[in-house]
C-alpha cells in the first residue's frame, strides 16, 4: 500500500513538472518570435486561434458599408 501511494505522488509530481516546463517553453518561444523577430503575433497564429482570442481583424473590403 505504501509503495502504491508513493508511486502515485511521484507520477503526479513528474506530470506537473512536465506541464510547467512545456508551458514556460512555449511562452518563451512565442515571446521570442513576437519581440525578438519583430513579427506581429497575428501573422504567426492560425485563424482559429485568432478567432478564439478575439484578435482577428476582418480585412478591409472594397465594398463600401452603408
């Protein structure tokens, strides 16, 4: 019984560390691409993500809006 609870706690700690490392890595990668490369974030992210974040701006059309 003791070994089972110890292994469960160990697995939970490993998963937590992996998730934290993954999040920090991706945040650093996105930060580098946006600030280090002088590219706007809207050019890097796909349309679906931009729609979800509310950052998608419609392109100006040639048809006037009444």
